[in-house]
C-alpha cells in the first residue's frame, strides 16, 4: 500500500515523538535538550491544529515523517507569516517524504491565506538546506553562535519562501480548525502525496 499524507492527531503522538526524540538527543537539529513527554507532544499537536496544519506521512499505520506550521512571531502584524518544520524517520531519507509533506503543507497554508513561510536550519546541514532551496526557499541571514548544545555553539540559518504575493489589503488568515475540507484541501494533500516514493 502506498503512503499517504493526512492531518495528524493526538493518536500519532507516540510515533511522532519517536521520530523527534532522535533529533533532540542525537543532534543539534532541534535546540531542545530533553524530549517532550508523550502528554506534552499530544498537547503540542492539539494546540497547533487550532491555527496551523500538522501533517503526517503514513503507510499501513506507520508514521514516516511529519511537517507543521507555527506562528512566526507573536505580534499582530506578523500574522500572515509562519514558521515551518519537517522531520523524517531516518529510514525514509531521500524517499520524497520531506518534499511531499512540505508541498502539501504549503498548499494548505496557501489556502489559509498565509503569505510567507520561514525555516530555521542549524548549520551545517546540507541535506536540509538542499531540500528547502529545491522547494523555493531563499536564504535571508544567519544567527551566529545562537545556540549551545552537545558541547558546541551552533549557527542557525534562516530561509524564506513566498506562499503568495502580498496585497495592499490582505484577508485575515483562516484558522486551520475552520478550514473547509473541500476539493482544494484534498488537492493540496494529493499534490504532496504524489511525490512520495514509499
């Protein structure tokens, strides 16, 4: 059975946590130093899904990766911009999972009315930089030695992707929980699903 892309639920928290814990404990990709608890991950999923999408790539009940959006900054004028992140199970690298999840995520964010997506990448990380730039992200700057983890200081590069052109009077973004699951929604997920090779 071919993998699919769908909205995450709290029931996915254990598998999502399994993927994320590897990045927390074994790398500086995430600046968290202790993995969240299962309850905390369930809370993150539930609270994110009010305003932003959280998608998983699943095949036969197994979650192979996930991607989510979050607020870029708290102040009101930033509300048309989002931060995004994608995490992939180590056995699924180079299988289109990151590209498929991100493509679906950007389609949904566009439907919600967001204009800009940003991604922070701990450097060096050529695989992540390559994925983001292949999807249209452009580098905008580097925070030098901004985080200390695993005995070293780390730079974080920031990348920007335009989701849609800015307008003089943008419409308010729609909360994810209020987004209609119509044909456009299903089409956005399907575009991402077609990129999967698992």
